[in-house]
C-alpha cells in the first residue's frame, strides 16, 4: 500500500464552552476524514497521537480504533469522525498515525498530518 492510497484530512477548532482558563484546561475538537484511494478495503485498527502543549509537555495516546470503532473503509469511500483533545495551555499541536490492515492482510501505517491547536483569543 502506498502512502497516497489513504488520504487524511484533519481540522480542529477551539471549544470555549468546555474550556476553563482559570484551571488551565483548554479543549479542542477535531474532525478527521479518512479517504481510501486504493483498490482494496482497509480497516483502521489503532491510533497513535503525539500531543505537545505550549510548554513543550508531551502526551502520547495509543488505543484501539477511533471513537470505539474499527471501521472498514471500502475503495473510493471515506470514514469521518469527530473527537476532542484537552490541553493545559491555550495552544499546542497533535500529529500521529493510524495502523491499518488491507483486505490482503498487509499491515501499514498512515501518517496523520500535524494539526495546530490554538484558542480563539490568541490570533489577531
């Protein structure tokens, strides 16, 4: 499987109603669209996120599937989901990869592009 066979689009936004600046808790929602450009069915098995806040603190998140699912994505189809990321600072970033398996049983990793997480009050 080639890297461009699976296309990952990700966008995020600050969620002020879940955040609490006084307690240094800043929530960001992110939406991921995974598009299968290959000629084979693929299944998303696990995720790996590297999350870094503005003070350089790292958090690693590994887990099965996404949002409680291990979706099978048919050729030419996509899977979209939304989730959240809390930070202790008002900005940071996240990036990572999905571990997937194609219908032939081949395992591969698909990189997730870096997503900047910035609270709305920081941009002029």
